[in-house]
C-alpha cells in the first residue's frame, strides 16, 4: 500500500519515535506547529475516522490511553495540550492514515473555524 504512515510504521521511512507497542506508534511531526507536536497512529492502516469499524474501537480507545501517557512523558500533561484529528477534505487531512496530532508546550491559539485555505 502506498501510504506514508504505513512506510513509517514499517521503518522504510525514518521517524523520530516517541512511543511504540505492537499496535500503536507515536513519532514527532516533521513540521511541528508547537514545541510539542507528535502524531499518534495505529500500525493498522485505517484511512480516516470515517473508516473506523466497530472492531477498531479498542484500538481507538488505546490511542487515547497512549496520548495520555505520552503527554505525561513529554511534560505537557499539566500545562495542557490539544488532540486533533483531521478527517476529509474540509479539515485539510493530508495523510490518509488515521492519526491524532498531540500539540502543546505553548499557549495554543483558539480553534480555527472557516478558512479560505488549508495552509
Ligand atoms: P494531516 O494534515 O493529515 O492531519 O497531518 C499530516 C501531518 O503529517 C502533518 O502535520 C505533516 O507535517 C506530517 N508529516 C508529513 N509527512 C511527514 C513525514 O514524512 N514524517 C513526519 N514525521 N511527519 C510528516
Ligand atoms: Zn497507512
């Protein structure tokens, strides 16, 4: 499958790993939007939130558990952080392998609303 995050999972594209188990990988975003910016992905290819099936729900729950743990390890659990999932064209989803952005380490701006661009 020609998927960037599957290649990162397989190791054919390198990444700066922050956490890994049999099902989930967390690595630093290549273009950080804040001092802490990591991506939480399942190793299983799921295209987007729209493609989550009932059998995937334990995996999605575990991604949240990993987010909690990684936030602690990266020192933002108390200062605060944002967990973001982009799904589909209007969100600007660029990589079609489901992921959460965990962003923090600085005061974050208000959630963005309608925009002319997906800069
Ligand atoms: P999306 O817009 O799909 O929600 O987010 C995709 C994210 O993947 C972007 O924040 C982008 O910076 C990040 N990204 C794209 N290519 C790579 C890469 O090769 N390595 C890493 N570590 N992050 C990437
Ligand atoms: Zn994939």
